[in-house]
């Protein structure tokens, strides 16, 4: 994170970065001699890097949990429609000008509500005879995702060229506009939700054994799935609301952790959060350095890195078969 703060359009020595960050966090030392350097490090780059880490952790943890909840290794917020719901909410605000109604927080609020709405629909349609069925959850998520995606495409057709550029950049994900006002709330939600999901570690492990085995061991499978879906929708809505649609993080990172440490969720959840944070900080660093002074949306790079990984994973699985 310190390296990511240091590198940019203007490269700042790591020692100076440490000095500025420590001064603002602990009050140690005097104020930086160069106000411009202080402004760049503390007000522009540090909140951006912190937000990238928090968003990466949130997306990765959500993917890890959803893959277990629906018994599908390809499950993530995109597959279950959460991301598309958030996207529709944000695009509606951007194109219809509703952001002024919420004092500048319209896009984030609408994205959050969209993700929660998608989660509620998946929850309602994913039940069979009063119980949540993994296959129905996936099918409901895919269907609802396509409905939201179609609605988003229609709304885009009504947008002006300026609005369309904003919409496309937001849909592909970015933390370029990060501010300190956004960081505390998102960080609190991600930390609290990740901690709660880590506490579910033993029950998630039991869920891996199948519904019948979990029920025999005294786990209320339906209630557990419902609680995990609610937490996942909350986490997804929160991070997408501030960073836009970023794919492949929830798919790729949990598999990397499982390949190295196993599937025990007591380790998987915290390690996935850590690796997801590191990963998205590095991706964000690449996004603003590969084509200086232009910036690439995060979704482009995560797709470029994630797709080859899954081709390799497919080849590896075939070899094991």
C-alpha cells in the first residue's frame, strides 16, 4: 500500500510517504514542508489505496462465501445478479439526474439499493417448498441478472454522450474518485461483515459436506443460507456502491487461497480478504501507471488477469481428472 501511494503521475520517495502518513495517523513529527506533497499523499492517493484494499477484500470474501452457499465454484456477485442490480441503480441515477436528490450521494445509495433488491429477488425465487435450493439460487441469479442488464442497456440508450462515458467508466469499476468521506463507512461494513462470516467458518465447512450431512450435524441449512445471502448482498452493495462493477475478484481470489491453504473457512475467509485487498491495490496501481497520464478502468484489468487464470484452472482440473 505504501508503494502504491508512492507511485503515480508524480513519484514520491517512500520515506516521504511514510512521513506524511505517520504524521496524519499518529501526529508524530512536524507537518510536511511541502503542502503540495502532503495534499497528493494524504488527500488523493491514500484514500484511493485504502478504498481499493477494502473493496478488494469485500469482493473476494463475498465470492468465497457464495461459492459455498450455492455449491458452485463459479458463483460470485455477478453470477447471482447482485452486481447487475447495483449497476442498474447507479445508471438510473446518472442518466436521470437523480443524484441531486441525495446531496451528491445518489449514485452510491442507488447502487446499494439495487444490489439489495437483486439479492431479495434471488432469495425469493431461489426457494423450493420453503427451502433455499442451491441450483435454483444460481438460476434465479442468472435470470435476474439478465433482466437488470437488459434494463441497464435500455437506460443507456437514453443517455447523452457525456452521461454514457460516465456510465461506462462506472460499470467497469474505478476508485479514482475516492475521498476520506467514503472510507470509514465502507471499511466498517467490510470489517464487520468479514468478521461475522469468519465466525460462520465451522458451519460453512459443514455446508461443504452437503445439506443432508449438515442437517444431521444440527445445522439449520435454510436459515444459514438465508443469513449468508443477506450478508453477501450487504457486502456487495456496499463495495460496488463506491467502486462500480469490478468482476473476477470474487471468482479468482478464493480459488487461489484454496489452492494454497485448503478449504477450511476459518482460514479461507480472513486470508481471502487479505489477498483480495493486496490484489486490487496492485490492479489499481497498474490502472494508473500502464498508460500515463490516462487511467484504465479496474474491470478491464481484472478481466485480463482473471480469464487466463480460469483457463489455467480448467486445464489443471482436466489433468487431475
